[in-house]
C-alpha cells in the first residue's frame, strides 16, 4: 500500500518538474523586466495593497453582521464543492491511467512564477543574447567546416603521393634485401 502511494507521488513529480522547467525557460525569454525589477514592483504593489486592505478591513467590520448569512451559505456551498472535488480526485487517482495535464500545468505555473521573479534580464535581452550566441556558434561551425574541407582536400592530394613514395621505399628495401642475401 505504501509503495503504491509513493509511486503516485513520484509519477506526478516528473511532469511537475518538466512543466516547471519548460515554463521557466519560456518566462525567461518573455520576461518584461528583470527579476529585481519585478520584485521591486511586487513590493510597491504590496505596500499600496496593504493600505487599501486596511481600509477594506474597516469597512468589512461594519458590514460583517449583514454578510454573516451570506458567508454561512458560501461556507456550505464550499464544503459541498470541496467534498465533490475530493471524491472526483479520489476517483481520478484510483484509475490506472490518469491525466498528466494538471501536474504539468501546476508545474508550469510554478516554474513561470519563479523565473519571472528571478529573471536576471528582460525577455528581450535574453532573446538578443540567444541570437548573438547562435550567430557566433554558426560562424565557428562554418569556420570549422571550411577547415575540415581544406584538410580533407590536402589529405586527398597527399595520399597518392604518399602511396607512391611508400611503393618506391618498398621496392628500394626489397632490392637492398636481395643484394644482401
């Protein structure tokens, strides 16, 4: 029973990791700002939001009594939805073949969020870097290919000459051997 549970966890872990890695790469390529700038914006947003939340909390306290019945209904509906979702999840997890869409999607969201927060450069800068690296690599490859062609041609020219010299040396050594015997 324990092995079955650990197999489920490990089988879901790989799609989550793959989704995270893919989304992180995509997020790095399309990041509108550096990770430092995104974190700074989030901090500014959080500060502004904190002040707004304080105002909303004050207003919420005033309306608490009015909304008590609404909240009780929402809690009941939430419990029912949770129970239905739990049952469905148990049924999905009980199947031998389950969908990997949810773990991949969850991993993708996690990976994209992490990449956006830690992006060293904006997506445009990363794409420009990749273009520059690709161009440099292409130039080096073409250069190596040209050098390889030149060496092949030189070797092809030199091979018959070397074979001829080898034949001459062989004949010469045979003659020396015959005369010595």
